[in-house]
């Protein structure tokens, strides 16, 4: 099913269907004119019983005497017609009439079974049907004349060989005289049909083969590398409500959140602990005033002056 679908698809293409049709028509016309013309002529003959009934009466009292042996068979005339047909269809007789084996001329002698007009009545009558076909009308006429004459001579010689009285001889009459050779176009039509069919099959076959080769080549080639598609980031959605504006300038000092527990104050210069008896957290060394930053040691001189005053008063 896939094959015929592919063929029909090729026939529908403009680059394949019309050229194949043109080639098929060209081959059909070429075959029609290249096949030689043939002509055919036909003739039908029938055997008849003599007026004396096939028996010669002798003596003064007209007693039955000699009889024709060919009329002693049951259905005698049909038997005699069969004898004539068989004797005429031999290769030797055909060669005498100018019909050679594998030649352009064909001779047919039968009881009328190949003639549609005699087909229905040939089983009831002693018919002899002659048909000649050749490429030349003159050859058809000549072979037809010789064939009819040969049948008559064959009938007369067989009756003489059997010793039949002349008055009891079977006669042969022309039911349909030899027709004028007519042109037969059957061979030309068959040649044209064959040429067109060959053109269609050959054209579609070549197109199908080319398509299969291309498909095989594409299947054997490596696939090209895939190029990644550019990723487009979605546009930011608008935020509902007011947008906080950024604060201009640096933030002064670190921002320290609320802490739980006592806050240790910076130590004094003389190494005293923190005020109010608070201890520094475990693991953290006490802050030294010598290594503190300027921001952390800012209030230290004031504290020292206050301590000096206290010491002096005491």
C-alpha cells in the first residue's frame, strides 16, 4: 500500500507526472506507426451432395450401382470437410501456397469456429473456412486464390482415387466469396498500448528509484548540530503600590539590631573590667584600649579624666 501511495504521489508532482505522460504518449505513437500494417481476407465454402444422391444407377431397370465412398459415412459431408481441412493445414501444402514458417503471412483453414458469423452453424454444416493475413494486400489475394484452388483440387483427387463415378462427386460451393483485403489495426493498437504502458512504468520507476536513492543518502549523512534557541527572559511584571527609593549615600556605621542581655562597655585604660561588674562573654578576649579603633576609643579620654578627678579628691 505504501508503494502505490508513493507512486501516486510521484505522478501528482508537476516535475514528474507531465513528463512521464509525454514520454508515454510519444512511445505509444511510435509503436503505432512502427508496427507494420496487416491485411486479412476470408472465404467460406460448403460441401454439397450431387443430384443423383451419390449413387449411380445402372442397367435397364435402373438398379443401384456404383456409390461415392465419401458419402457412405454417417454425417458424410462433415467428415469430408474435416478431411479437406486436415490435408490443407500440412506444412508442405502451406509452403506450396507461399506461406513460410515464421513469415509475415498466416493461413487459417478450419470449419468456421474462428468466424463469429459461422460459429453458431458450423457444428451443423460441412463448412470450410479460409482466412489469409499478411502485410501486403497483393500477397493476401494471391494466397487466398491458391488456397481455394488447392481445396477444390484436393477434393476432386480424393474422389478419383477412391473410384467414385463423376456423377456422384461431391461439389464445393462458395458461401461467402473471398473478401477484399482490409486493414487490421488490432496489432497497431496493441503496440500503442504496450508502448504507452512501458513509458508510464519506466518513467515512474526511474522517479521512484531516484527518490529512494536520495532518501538513502540523506539517511547515511550525519545529522547537523542543533543550534540552541535563544532564551528570551520574560519582562518584569509591574509591582502594585509605591516603590521604595534607594537611599543616597553610604550608611554611617554598622547597624546593630537589638540584643538580649547586658551590653559590655569598653574597658578602661588601667585594665579595669567593665562597669557595673559585667563580665565579658566567655571565649571573647577583653578589648584592649591600645588596639581599638578611633570610633571605639572616642569616649575613653573623658572616662579617664573622670577617674583622675575621683582619685585626686579622695
